[in-house]
């Protein structure tokens, strides 16, 4: 008997943030990032010789979740188009021979991509050459936002490092179709600009979020005109002088001539560094605003969908929401490359197979979950002291109110880089030193890094200036001002500039987390908890084993897993 269900698998692995997504008749079954399973940050580095390293753990988990095999999959979408990349390799100069942009490097990248069909077929035990479709990277980004948005028409803006050769692409979404309107090509890349400047400021290429936090401590005016020396902006466009940036080289002399010496990783941060970060943030906001305005002129849509790594810049998103002509903005939580696996699946379902839009990603909880029996087995195997509580939210809220930093592990794992209440570290936002305690003692990271407030959605306007609350606030993707008279009450989640990267918590989407915050409010009169990811210099935890390991590494006193409270105080 034929399976009446239509299963489509989306895969991302061309660069990094490897991931897989399975949809069934247009509905997400599961979406998961490989880093959560292989415990390697970003799953793998972005290199010319490794796009064929597929997210096998994620793919297998998708099949296991649905109880199917590859024979049940109708189509497979891969979020990259090797032919388009190969045709445009001459755009990648200057470069290192054998690496990105060189003839030999690009041919190796192409060759490794071509190996994917055979490697995946071997994994499946069947020939998948007719099922696998190569899809444009930015189209998958756009699809990951538009096809899961609540809109039937929208302007769609994709901004990242690079796709095949585009760094920024504009689309119009109407019904179940996306149409490309304009694109900006490498080396004119905001994503690469942020990666390069992160390295210049002494961090890694993956540390754009750190630079965004650092920017709030600086003054943009000191270096704004310096950036304008190598970044030109115009209506709906921008260009970057790669003679200065040298994106493909480990070369910083051009930047050092303009900004002074490159910061070493162990060098103390100075005002110069915060001012450079502030100017970078400012010019990015201006460029994105202009891109959004140009796209509005082209589409006349009141709705905007954002995707690509730059769409994770919550400060920029806040500026765009307040100062752009759009009434509504949608950003899904995995706006970075991991989200292209979702987009690849929906390109096939909506645009290729011509099915109508029926799915809205209104919550991020698309990953694996674990039963009480599975959790109990892990706790017993680790010889841990634990107790079971039906009123777990009340118990957890009481621990937080007493000043404990707790691990909170519930339900399905989130998709995307930010913990949103199911794989979180939670703490009391009233504590003036809580930010420093978590940064220094628990996370072992830079002291300037801010933490987010999770607030009851129905109480958010009492604490934050939210001009027009949108879906992205559920995903911690927009920064809002903390109301001045409330700032002193929640110092641990109020950034130096008076803003917060807010997560609004809807009862209908996460009733357990909502209940915990309600219980905390009963004790403290504060409908907010401090929320950060449950990890320590590793990917966000996924399984109960991961949570226990992180509890031990971070020296947490309490870990709440499902309805179990693990008491780690006895081992101190």
C-alpha cells in the first residue's frame, strides 16, 4: 500500500550550521541543527574541502521521529546550487591558492558537493539522484522566512555573508511563489564585514553577537567616517572596497591603516574598540534601513520577512521595525544557515510542487524531546540525587527567587542559536551582580555580554517600550528599550544602553515556561526571568545527558529536567 503522506527532507551543509528538516504535507515534523547532536559548535567549519560532510545525525533523527525510511521521502532539497557557484568563481579575488575563490579551491568545493549524491545514497541504501534537488542558497533563506510566515504577500530581504555569490538578495513573495527582484554580490557583503571586523577586534569570525553587545558601550561618531572611506551606500545598494578588507586573506593591514592596530584576543578592550563596534553597528543599521526602503518601493507590501545571518542582529531589527515603512516584520528563529534546511523543504513543497502556504512557524520548538522514563534513566545512570514534582514550575520559580542559577530543560529543543525557554539557564533579573556572576563563574565569557529577559507576553508593555509587538519578539530577535522607571528593578537584563533583547512568552506556545514566570511573579512581583542558553563553551544542550554534563561543568546547584529537580549541592 502506498504511503499517502508527502515527506520532503531539507538539508544544509555547504558552509556551516549544518541541519536537517523534515516536513509532511507541508507541516514541520522536526528541524534540528547538527551541532546539537555532534556537540561541535556550528557542526563544522566552512571549508572548501568539507561540504560533503552531511548532518547524518540530524537526518537520521528526522527519519526516526517520523518512523520512516528514505523510501518514504518524495524529494530532498539541498540548500546550495553548485553549478551557479562554479560559474561565478572569478568574482572571488584576491584569494589563497587552494582556498575560497581560487580556481583549485572552487573546483575542489564543486567536486565535494557533487559527491553528496553518492554519499547520501550510500547512507540511504538506495539511489537518491532523482530525489535530490540543488536549490539556490538565498532562495532557501528567503523561503525559510516567507513560506512559514503568516503573510500571503511580503517583501523578503536576505542578508548574509555569501550564497553562491550573492551577499544580499531581495524577493517578493506572493501566495506560494517567490520572485527575485535584485541582488548585491560579493565582495559587497555585510555578513563578511562583520566577520572580518570581529576578527580585527580580537574575536572569532563567529562572534558577531559579541560585537553587537560591545557596540552599546561605544560612540559611533568617532569612526563612522572611517567606515565611510571604504563603504559606499546608495539607493537600495552598497559597495565595500575589498582592497581594504581583503575578505579571503588573513590580512588586516588595510584596516590597521584606518583604525590602528588589530586587537589581540588577550588584549584588554579599550574605548577605541567599543567605538569601532558602535560605528559598525550604526552603518549597518543605515544600510539595512535603505535596503528595506528600496524593497518597499519595489513591492509596496506592508509585510517584511528577513533571513540570513545579519537578520539575527536584534538591535538592527529594532531600528528597522521602528523606522521602516513596514507594518509587520517576520523573522524565524533560525535565520542563519541552519534555517536553509527548512527553506529547502518549503521551496519544494510550495514553489515546485505548487502547494498552498498552510504552515506558520509561530514557535521555535521543532527539535527532539525526551520522555520521563528516558530522563529518569539518565539521572539514575549518573547516580544523581533528584526528586519529582508535579508543581515543577512553582519549585523552579522558588529556586530562582532565592538567587540560584538553574538549568531548565523542557519539551522539544529550540531551533536557532538562542535558547527560548526549553534549553535555558534561568536566574533572577533583580540581582545587580547576576550578569557578572553568570559571565565570569558559569559561562566563563566576556563581562560585557548582556543577558535577555523572558517576559510574560501580556505584561511586556508594562516593562518595555514596544511600539508594535511582532512575532520576532517571541524569538528574542528584536531589542527594545526598558522603561526608565523599571530599569533599576531588573538590572541583570538591562543593557548599558537601556535596552534589552526581549523574549515575549506566550502561554499558548510554551505553557510550562509561561507558568514558571507566572510563579516567579507571584513571589517577586516581577513577570520576568533572566534567560540565557544552557551551555558552557559548547553548543546549546540537546539531550538530558548534555544537560547533566553542563550542570557539572558549570557547577550549577540545580538542574530542572522535565518534572525532575536534580540537586547538585550534595556534590559541592
